[in-house]
C-alpha cells in the first residue's frame, strides 16, 4: 500500500505541475492510475502467496543450461534429485524462458495428469510450439483437443492399426532383408532410425520413393534437432535451421495433401489408405473437416511424438537385451512360438501382438530405465494449493518421468534391468510411477503405433537372426538433449538364422 500511495501522489503532482485540464488528459491520468492499481493488486496478490522454494536462475535463460546439461549426461535425473534434496518435492525454477513449478513423485504426477482442463492446460514453451504447430494435438485444448484426437484415432487406435499392420510388417521385413541380412556388422541406431522414418512416411503420407523419403528424413531430423535447442532465432543457429526445415516440410507435405485430395475425389484413393486420407476424410459431429493447417501441424506433431521415441525405445531395447542372455533367450522362444503357430505366408495379427507379453515387458523395462521424454509442461488455469504451497494461476508446471522411474522407493534396485517388474500386466507397479507415454487425456496418441512397430520389428529380427553381440558392451547412453541414445550408435556383430 505504501507503494500505491507513493505512485499515485507522484501522478497527482505531475498533473498539477503541467496543469492538465482537458478531458483527454483527465482520461489519460485515469488510465495511468488504473494500470497502477492493477499492477499493485497483482503484486500484492503474488507477494501474499506462499510460492514453492527454488531458484529462477539467470535473467531470460533461467536454469535452462543446467537442465539441458543434465539431460545430455548419463544421469539426467541429477537435475531433479539435487533440487528435491535441497527444496523438497515441489520447487520453482525457470526453463526455456518461463518460470516453472516442478512437481515430483506420484502425487505430483497425479495432480497434473488427472486435472487437464480443470486445473491445468497443456502449455509447451512457445519456441517448441512454433515447430510443432499450434493446431497440432499438442497445442489444442478442451473440445478442439477432443475433435483432433478423434480424427487421429481413425488411424492410431489398435483396431484401426490392424488395417496397417501387414503394410508395416512388410516394410520392416524389406528393411531387414536389404540393410541387415548378409551383413556381419551394423550400427543398430542408424538402421533403426532409417526404418522408423521409412515406416512413418509410408503409412502417414503414402510415400514409397526412397529419394523422396531421404529428403523428408533430412528435413524432419533438422526440425527435430532444433526443437529442444536454445531458442535463438538467428542465422546459423540450430533453432533457425529447424524453423526453415519445418517450412520446407510443410511445402512438400502440402503438395502431397493436394495430390491425395484429388485422388480421393476421382476414386483413385480410399479414405483409409493412410494417415493423409484418414485426416482428409474426417468430419466432426457438425460435419466440419480439419483445415489443411491442422493436418500439417498434426503431421509435424506425430513425427515429433513417434520418430524419436520409437527410435530410442527400439535401439535401447536391443542394447539392454544384449546384457542379459536369459532375457534374450526368453524373447526368442516367445517369438518362435508365435512363428510355429502361423501358416506359410500368414500375417502377424493383433492377437499375436497381445501374446508377445514377455517381449513387451522387456520394452517396458527399457522405457522405465530410459524414458524417451523427461515429462511435459502444463499451464495453471487457477491457483493450486499443493503440499503447503500455492502454484499461481498462469505459471508453467512440469511433471517429470525422472522423479519416479529411477527411484528405489518405487522400483527396487532401479539401476538393474529386470523385465519381471512388469509381469501380469504391470499390476504391481504403483499408479503414476511409470509414465513413458503420459496418462489421462494427454496420453501420447502414437503409443499404440510405436508399440506395434517395436514388437513387429523384434519379431522380424528374431525370424532372421539367432542373435547378436555388441562390439562395445560398455557404450554409454546419453541424450542431446532428447531422447536417450547409445553414444556411438550401438554397433553389433550379427548371427544369421539358417
């Protein structure tokens, strides 16, 4: 209040000095006083709140450098562990240009993930949304989010994916025959990247030309590399290159959309041919289609959501399986049992995927030890009382996988690779402790697509090879800053099945 008295008295004195008599001047003074009142109200309101403890770091950049540094290290959880030890399970920081409250542990995860549109809304940093697109699923909220999610479900839901499994399986088998079979040594990461993008372009856009795939792949990797870089939009920076790559991708994909729209009109393409067709033929309850911008932004969002996460999960699954002969043998026996029950030329079915229970446990344990994403951001839409503190309306909030996945209070001996943790459908895993794909309304829409791809790839690999040996068993795993990957691409020696 002292600040208010001081400032208003200064305004009054200023008005007297210059003898403001006109009505317009009086209005100007009223506006100034009004602004001061609003400012002081907000200041008083914020100062009366009990904010969580923490450190906002340097102006503008906050603690972004420390955060990225931790994610790039072999111990990404260190950033969170040190803060929790110093401040507790809820603390404030500043990341990627925004003051942010971090909530840790299952209770914090539950608070954020179960209160979408009630206490929080999705809110990725502006720099990331420029690349993803505000009209992607990641940028939509409320009813708009529901509509876009329904559109994507026509391609990504398990029942819909059944239609695309034969094409996915054929593409994986072709890739293994051309790039793995007959080779003594390969770099797993490079080839997995190539296959994941090849499958995505074939099933998302109907692109099968290898030269066009390579061009799209280069642009997508450039855009992805800049997503979590320091957001400096200057010539020569990773972020500027990412923005330019996104524009070039949009131009290419716009031409694909127009081509497919023409084919749909003439009957040369069906409504479920691929993701382009599904999105172009979708209409909501009111009969409204998606706009071209919504389609383009969701292409970008899905490439971000599926490419890096699937690549990381699949590559690291092979790395971790190589550390346990018993684990790999059990995966082989499960896959060969499925092969033995198939007739010559019979395709893998959705039921077969459900029977790959142990293989999926192995993948889940990989995702626990090396989650592809550190978590995600939200923005509060109301003041939240939590753990004795107030999280003010309008603040960014972050929940993080690293606050539960690697902690022994939730997973005994978390540094050990033990797929058995996820036996019986993971019913012994405590709620909100294992969240590689999020949970609730914002569960990753590409979860089933990624799961299907990984299981089909492992199946085709086991059919082709008896095993493999890593050339560097002690190769480190780190991120730059996302996702975690083997530092040298995980080179292996292959043993072909006769």
